[in-house]
C-alpha cells in the first residue's frame, strides 16, 4: 500500500559557521541541551505528524550522525515497512560523486522516493531547531 507522505531530511551540511562545534561532525549531529542532537527536532516532528517513512540524506562527516540515528528506535522509526533509512552519496559506474547541493541530493535518491510510492514528499532540513506539525 502506498504511503500518503514520506520525508527526506537534508542532513549533509558542514556547518562552517558553527566553527569548532561542527569541525568533526555534521551540523545536524551537533549536541543540543547536552542530551539531544539538532536532527532530533526534525525526526520528532515527523513522527508526531504521522510520517513514519523518513530518508536521511547525509554527506559531511556522517559517522556520528549515522550512529545517533541508528535504526530509529528513539523515534519509533524502527519498522519493517517504512522507518528510517540513511541515504549516503554512492559510487556510480566509474566515479563516486558527492552531492553538489540540496536539489542534487534529492535527485540522486529519487529511486528511494519512487520505491516508497508516496503521493507526497516533504523535504526538510536536519539542522533547524523548531516544533511543527507537518500533517496535510
């Protein structure tokens, strides 16, 4: 059965304006309040809005972010149908290609969107701190 909506979270940013905070990790992985990471806000907004299929597009120093997200259990995104999927840049036939921007990151992962068969896709930033209901 096709999903009504899925989310793609752009989480590959370097965060150069954050200086030392993001020198060794991606901006969405920066600690907030000593316990959380910035991406937690976007992931929580998704699940609280009924969006249970989330693709997280990573790139810059993704290790800690990938480890933090894991299989999505803290957000109830550890599911067989849907859940959270880490979408990293991948190697094509002859060369590996980094995302050249937000639109390219989405374009390189269009197969993921098509596989989900969703009617709607919401594209979100993984490095903003806010609370919002994304329901249609």
